[in-house]
C-alpha cells in the first residue's frame, strides 16, 4: 500500500515543498485577509463563517477518532448526504467520498443524487460554487473549510476582467456591453473561462456570449467559440489556453498574453487586432512546477518510460511529453497501459499516488521529485469534514456556499453552452 501524501509530508518533511503543510490547516487559515484562495485576498463567501473557526476539539482529535466520527455521522445522515471528493484531495478525506472525480464530474454526480439535502464538496471554492449553480434550489452545498480556494481562480478577479474587456472592446471599436456580430455574422471577441474560475466570471461569460470549458473539452469549446467570434479572451489559465489553441493550429504570435497590471495587457493595439486568443496571465502553482528537465531526467534513467502531463503544465512540458490530457484522460491512459509499463505523470501528487496504488503492476510516479500537493485543496483536513458532518447531524449547516441568484442565472447560461457544445464529427 502506497503511503498517503499526508504521511509522506509528516514522515519526510525535507522532501516536501512546504513543511507547514504537515501542520493543521487551522494554523494558517486565520492569517489576516485570507480569502478562499491562497494567493490573493478574495472575498469570503460568508463573512459569518470565517476560516479558522474549526473548534479546537476537532483540531486536537486523533485521526482514528475523526475517522470513526465521520463514519458515524454519515451513517446517521444516510441518503440525505452526498460527499464529493476531488481527485487531488488527500486520502484521509477521499476514503469517505461517495464520488471521486474532477470538478465537473463531481457537479454532475451531485445531480444524480436529488434526494440528498446536503452536498459536502471536498474540493475548492469554485467547485462548490459550480455544484451550487447546478444543484436543486433546496440542496445545500458545503465547503468544509472556507479557506480552500484555488490560487489560479483568484488570478482573474471580476473587476480586472471587466476592465480588460472594456480596453479590448475599445481597441476593436465596439460597445463592451453589446458586441454585435459583423457582416460575416461573427462577434469581434467572446470570453471563454476555464471551469477553475469564480461564479462571477462564469456569469460574465454568460452575459457576453461566452462559454465555460474544462480541460477535457477545451478544444471543442474553442471550436464553438471560433464559429461565433474572430477572437477569444481566455482566462484564467494561460497554459491550458495556449496548449489547446496551439494543438488546433493557432500560431503563437496570435496568442498574446494579457497582463492585467499593464495598459492594453502589455500589448500594442496592432497585436490585439491580429490576435486569435488573448491569454490571461494566470497559471496553476502545482502544474507550473513540472519542467522539461524532469522529463529528460526520467527518460535518461529509463528510455522506455512514458510521460503524460496535464495541459495546465507550461507548453514546453506538454510538447516534450508523450501525451497530455485532463485528469480523466490521465486515468484512462494509465488504465490502458500494460503491466510492467513505467509512466511518469505531471499532475498533482495525491492523484498520482492513488493511481500508483490502483495499478501496482506498473511503475507510476510523479515527475516532480518534491512532495507538493495542491496546498489549498489540502486544507480540507478530516477535522473539518468531521465538524461539518456532526453539525449537520445536530441540525446546523456551516460553511454553505450560496451563489447569488443573479450571478447563478448568467453562470448557468455559460455552463449550458458548454454542455451543448459538441465536438466536430
Ligand atoms: S491544482 Fe491548481 S488549478 Fe487545481 S485547485 Fe489546486 S491551485 Fe487550483
């Protein structure tokens, strides 16, 4: 049995990217100004339930007791409860999940349980928002620790995107509130947001003729967008946008980077007019750690090794790998491999560890030699799960994520467009 990432960080702290991870998340949830995400001061979804509220008794409880309490609360709540666990979640939490998957698979899994009054989402903030948008109005979505955000999602906030949109539309000479199609029937530009973004940005896309994408369907979504517009503003992840558009044949010089801290995003008006895809200056701090050097070293040590990476990795890494794909595609790639195969994987360590345990007759390893989980996902410690479940048994709902109805309605438009977009035959 492969040791869990939690065990590895505790037992071998010098091999971990951040020794603070071995401490309880409550030790750093209370840092002033800390929002749902780790990188920027995002707004708290519920000012009453501040992070760091985890009662001390749950902080001090040994893991076996937390485990027993979670099981007991789950048994009491029965069909009224569904627990969702993201692929990148720690094993100590994932063992209690009714469904394990990526953010969109999990939002859909929640839809398959209409009898559940409560959805406990063991993932990060934007995932819980999406589940709230897609779930029935009478279902409550709970994020066990409100400090579990996504640093990438925080890199594109609503006001920066609104400002960028106004500047871009001004460059194209169109009204930002009403970008009408030209004689060809195409819009000058439309926004595409990765699922890893706030509900407010999904709503922005819904209002401006735009759409949401996941790492599984990004090329289908870009095809959909190019049928309707000359250009796309893609946020927050530059790497997913660049890797996807490049694979579709868009030249790199037509993919300028938009830096929200610079006028015209750091571009000339001419560059913006020539652009096909404007890439927001965002990235995933976990996937940015993968390098071409790591791939070269893996191949030097074992010329027969196969390499698969996530498309949130930088372009040179994706280009150097044998394959790139979403978490679902990585799973399928490994499931389709043969016993004895050696596979280096460029994605989050909890998922890689779990795949290694699932396929013990293959050698599956993370390309990054340092143990570095998604530090915000990692904030869902079993203590938070035990707390929110026991409070539910007592009739109290904590850490509910509720998207404002006027935001949810527009965000759903963009999500529904994604669901309706079909790959070209
Ligand atoms: S792995 Fe990256 S994109 Fe995914 S939740 Fe963590 S920080 Fe966000």
